[in-house]
C-alpha cells in the first residue's frame, strides 16, 4: 500500500491555494488546504513539518 505524503496549504488567497493544489496533486501528494491558519493547525496538528511564509 502506497501512503501519500500530505501537504497542508494555508493562504488567504484562494487562487494561490488552488494553483498550489494543482501543482502538488500532479506529483501525487495528498493536499489539504484552508484560508485560516488556526483551522489548519487545529484540524491537522501533525501535518506541518515545513512552513514557508511570504508577504
């Protein structure tokens, strides 16, 4: 059984989320997303290994 690596995308812009989701799905990742950081952390507390931040 092949377990997919999960990626959690959090951004306030849905267009950015959708673009990143399309990219990572092509590489066979299991993509989770939200626009609210607190929701992402609460629903997926063990998912985050790397945080990339931009402003």
